[in-house]
């Protein structure tokens, strides 16, 4: 995707940062920096929930982690997290931040992130542009998937939650970063 499609200068900057993250690997890992391990468990729980709702018959929760729909939601949540982290970095000129580690604080952050989607009346333009791009490709992924073992993807429901996954990741990062 070319940057010219982004009208918001902030969306362009964030997109460039995300592309850098995707292509950069750490010295001690073969995984890109795009995967921030401090956020993986909360993202996993939400991706599991969305996947459960989007498949029929409802599979066992353990089996969901091996489905394509779970992977899709997981990457969208992680994208939302990285959008927020990139925005934070731009706005604070790269100032360091700390992440809440207390279990109760993280549970509260997860609850607040879930509620934030429902109470989000207006999505900032930069975020809307980034979400639209992420979701556009994801809709195609859902359309191309048929069945996974004995499960079928409820395509209409699965598509409904794509935007929610990105926004949840964005709100989760906002909640977990200690202010």
C-alpha cells in the first residue's frame, strides 16, 4: 500500500514505523519486533474469544489457537497495539515508557480496553485510515477460508469483529502503558 492513500500525516508516520517493525528482527530472535511479548497474553485471550464466537460449531478453546481465524484476530490485535505504540513514540519523541505488570492492573486494563470499543463514539482519522487498511485485507482472508477441520467460519460474524480487534489492541496498549 502506498502512503499516498493516507490523508492523515500521523497515519503516514505510523504506517512507516509499522513497516520498519515488521522488517526488523532482534539479535536474539528470529521474530520481528512487531510481536511485543508484554502484550501477547492479553491479546491471546481476546483473539480466542473472538474466534470462538466466529466459528461453528463452537470448538474447544484449546483447538482455537490452531485456526486461521484465531491467527487473523491475533495479528489484528497486535497491529492495534503497535499502532498505539508508534503513535506514543511519535508524540513523546521516543521517550521510554513502562508497562504495567501487576496481574490485577492487567485484568483491569483488559476490561477497560473491551469497554473502550463500545464507548468509542468517534475514531480519530489517523486510526480509522490504518484500521481500514488492516481490515480490507483481512476481509479477503476470511472470504478465502472455508473450513478448518470440523469447524466452519461464520464469515459475516467474523468480518464484524475485524475492526474491533484492531481497536481493542490499540486501547489495550493505551491501558497497559503506565502513565
